[in-house]
């Protein structure tokens, strides 16, 4: 018995990684798809409404934010006017310019507008539009202060900390995190160009081909039970954590000193953590989705195969893990004939 216990402890200490998928491809179900429109973000509301977004990486973006209707049609959210901006037009406060992420939290939808269309630089302050999901009306705008971003920033993803009335964001183009106090509206930049937010490589190998890019702090996830924030560079292999309280109240030095390396992982894009402490993240280089147990620090392959093509963003609802296939590494030019999809996996 003692020998079995010792073996178990040794296996845990080695952080064993399962290489066999625990979900078959037949259990990966397509929800919907978009032809010629590159989807990145997805979020499911507490009532099951599905929202998705399309970044302004090119000129022919039909809608920045959509809700998926009962017949799987993409409906402009909250209406067509909010989605009417075109490249070259004057920027307006109440209109989407370059949306990168949507997050449904309680009965609100948070829409992150990078204000950086075509990656040509931030045209005005990045912001978060908050919509009431009962009325579908704009409820609030959180605008990043001038010291919270750079002209080359690409504010990539966000998580809403309801317990402490704060929002945490990643900057994937100019490494760093941003913290917003929802009560005051004030924002601050932390861990800017810090080793934990910087990319570790400038290339990934996917399907035998080199994808060359340098993408810094990208994936982000909240651990409500432990009071932690997890984050990860996209072109990198290290998962980090930092206490949320320190992010909110700590000095620059205290925040930097509180950063902890959690584990070596695959190179992911988005991440999400469930209530049991399971962190889901992509393995971009192997067309897979990983599951990392933050309590035991053990990771395994959840699913792998042709139905996973740059799993970009995740959302959890009613026992399913939803994800988008943004196929970023496959885009070489015109995307009008390419299909970008949303899938889900029964957990």
C-alpha cells in the first residue's frame, strides 16, 4: 500500500500529461459556421444566448458582434447601426470599430473594442461597451485611460471579477495587463513588458508549417475560489498566475513579486476555467484542446483532430465547452471561400 501511494505521489510530482484524447471526434459537434467571416470570440449567457464577434482584421467584416438565432443565423447585435462602421469612416463613441472579444456576465454583455482596425494602430481609447441583456440597450462604457495602453496596443481578452467589481484585460501586441475598477471607471496598466506577459517565441509549427508571429499576453482566466488570475502569452509555453487582490491594490513591485509560474503547457490562444478548477486551453500546434487540473497540476488532451483548427475562444454552458475555430494560421489572403466555425464538446 505504501509503495502504491509513493508511486502516486511521484506521478503527481512529474505532472503527467496524457497524450490520448479523452473525447472522440464524433463527440465534437458543430454549432454553426460563417463563410468568409473570421470569428474569434464566443460567449454564452446564463440563459443560453450565444454571442460571437469578428475582429476588424480586414475591410469586409459584415458584423462586429452577432447573436446566433434559433435557425443558426447571425443577427447583428444589438442592431445594424452598432455594426455599421467601415474602414476609413470617422470613429464614433456608440459604434463598434474593431471588436476582439465578447463576454456574457450575469445579465450583461461586455464587448471589448480594441479601436485598432487592421492592426494599424489605436485610433482612440480602447473601450468596453456593456449591454443590458434584458433590454439589449447600452448600459455603460469603460474607456481605458491614456496611461493604460500604447498606440500599438491590441487589447485582446477580458474577464469580469464580479466579486470585486473589476475587469482584467490582456494586451497581446504590447505585452501587459490592464485592470479596470468598475466602480470608479479608472484603469491602470500592470506587468507591462514583464517576462510573464512577453512572448517566448516568434513562431509556432502547425501541420508541419511555420506560423511566424510574436503574440504576447493573450489568454486569461479567473480562479474565483483561489482569488487568482491566470494568463498566458500566445506564442509561449508557460502559464502564470497572480493574486487578483495584489493586481487591484498592490504596488508595481508587489505585483511583479507576486507573479508565479504555474506550469509548462502547450501554446494556446484563449483559456477558460470552470468551477472545479479545470482550465481549458488550446494546443494550437497539435490541433487539440487541453484540460489542465489546477489543483493537481496535471494536464491531458481533451480532444484532438480536424474539427479543431486554431481553437480561439472558449465558453462554458450547460455541461458543454464551446469554442471558435478562427484558423488564423491558415489565412494567406482572401478568406471569402473559407469557413470559420463554432463547435461544442460535451464534458
